[in-house]
């Protein structure tokens, strides 16, 4: 591995990548574990769903912004497991963008109503599974980034 002194651009980029991932994935995890159940009990599942519709769009936007520098930093060189995890995350995030629009077609945002409940909830299950995969992959990526010693950051390694 290349030795990179503390404070180099690669060391700073590595730490920033970890912060961005922790913000993004930590936020999704906290939202799913804490806010959705509380909001559902206070607002009802349909109204909470319309709040979540807005929030998940923003989380997906944060994810897209986060993935661009992560893929440039680690997506083409370095450890293959991290590269694979990042590219899989890119596929999952792209799928979530598509699925979000697919779900929106079955909603009336103005009336806060689900237009076709059976179809919506079937599609929603797919979205939930993709989000679960996103959370697991995100924590795996954070774990992989945390395991990298930024003094021995392998930005140029082929391993």
C-alpha cells in the first residue's frame, strides 16, 4: 500500500468519504427505525407515507451526490470488495430512483391518496427491499472504509 502522510489530499478525501456515507446511510437508518414508526402512529400510515415520499427523494438525492466522488475515489482502483460494494450501491440507488417514480404514478399527492392500493403496495414492497439492501450495503461500505488506514490508503493499489 502507498504511504500517505496525515493531512494529504487522499487522507482528507478518505475521511470526507466516510463522513458523507455515515450521514447518508445513518440518516436513512435513523429515519426508517425511528421516524417512520413514530410518524405512522401519529399521522397514520398514508399521511406518513406522503412525508416519506418527500424524504426518500431527498435521501436518494444525497445518495447520488455521495456516490459520484466515492466512485471516483474507490470505484476504479483499490480493494475489489470496496469497488464491488460501491458499484452494487450505484445499481441499487439507480433502482430506487426508478422505483420512486414508479410508485409516484400510483399516488395523488394533492389529495394525499393512493390511487391503486394493490399495485402500490406490491411496488412498495420492492422499494422496501431495495432500501434494506441499500442500508446493508451502506454500512458494509462504511465498514470497508473504516478498515482502511488512511496513512496506508490504497488509492493506487491493484489489490
